[in-house]
C-alpha cells in the first residue's frame, strides 16, 4: 500500500532523491515549495515537493499531476500554485 501512496503523491519521504532538478521554489506559510523537473517525452510534467521542519525533522511531500507543457516558466508557476493549493487545503496533514 505504501508504494501506491508514494506513486500517487500520498507518501511523505524524509529527503528528496538525488537527481531532482529544482526549477523554482518559494516559501509559503512556513512551508518550502519546490517545482521539480519531470520529463515526459518531449514535454515537462507538473511535479513538486513541499517541505516543512516539524519538531527538528524535515518532512517532505512529493506531488505529481497529469498536466504537461513545453513552457518551463508556465510549468514552474503552475507547480508552485498547486503546492500553495495543497497547503491551503491540507496543511500539515499531508505528512500523515
């Protein structure tokens, strides 16, 4: 079951894997949101990481969505916006 949670964005990992290329990032309500590069054929797929220091431990939540586009700038803006939306809707619950 944990494999499926991670696959569909429901798992919290302790650190981001080596090889993630951060295309843009911002701080929002005490969280750090990072738009990461995820190639899908000739396009980029929306993906990001939300991190927060909770009790001295960095918690990480990865999300991947179906949206694909060729514009790097548009994708970064959308990935950061999706991260803000997730935080607004779920807050620290994403780490449970």
